[in-house]
C-alpha cells in the first residue's frame, strides 16, 4: 500500500466512540497539500452542546470556526468527535469557546484562527463569545460568520 498524507489517521473510516471528555478526545491532522496558498477553512457546528457546570443542565451553541491553514489541516471526523466530547462536560460558555480555539490553534499552528460561539439563552440571556489568534492575514477572504444576533421572538 502506498503511503499518503492520510495514512496515519486512526478514526476516519472506522467505528469510533464519543470521547468521555475534551481532554480524552484525540484530534488528528493531515499535511496541507495547498500549504503554499493562503485560504480560509470554515467549520460550522450548529448543534454544539455542553453542560452548565453549576446546574448540570444542557447548554446549546452554534459554533463557527474559521482558520487559515499553515502546514496542517484538521481531520473533520476527529474534530466532530472532539466537539461532541463537550456534551457531558461542565464548563461556562466562555471556557468552552476559548478552549476549543486554543486547542485547535496549538495543535494546527495555523496562520490564523477564530471561533465564534453563539450561545442560546441561559436564564433569558444569550452569551456570544469570540476569540482569534491575531489579525486576519492580508489577502485572505474571510466571510462574515453569518449568524445573526439573537432576537428571540422579535
């Protein structure tokens, strides 16, 4: 069998179990075959869930992750499993959103990364959390995240 950039992946193409926690989730990456080009990659997770660390009640968010890859691309199934591992994890909205951004930035070493966490109301108040690694690289088209501010029934 010929060695490819995908040869080392363990989770793609096989049965997997949702990790117990974000700390136990294994992110995987592959070499970026277009590393000489600056472009944006967007992942949208409109049904992200975690737990309130105080009440244990579920919290829901629409996450949008944009990144300009360097040498690495995140493998999407491992990202889905990582995000799913928050389902039984207690953390405030700010902690969830920033932790995800920081872990991806540390793991991928992208040219740039941002995450928008658009959280649904808790106690009648939505909380939106935004984090990025620095200024947007020049010449890269980064579209608006497209998530309107929460308006309730209005």
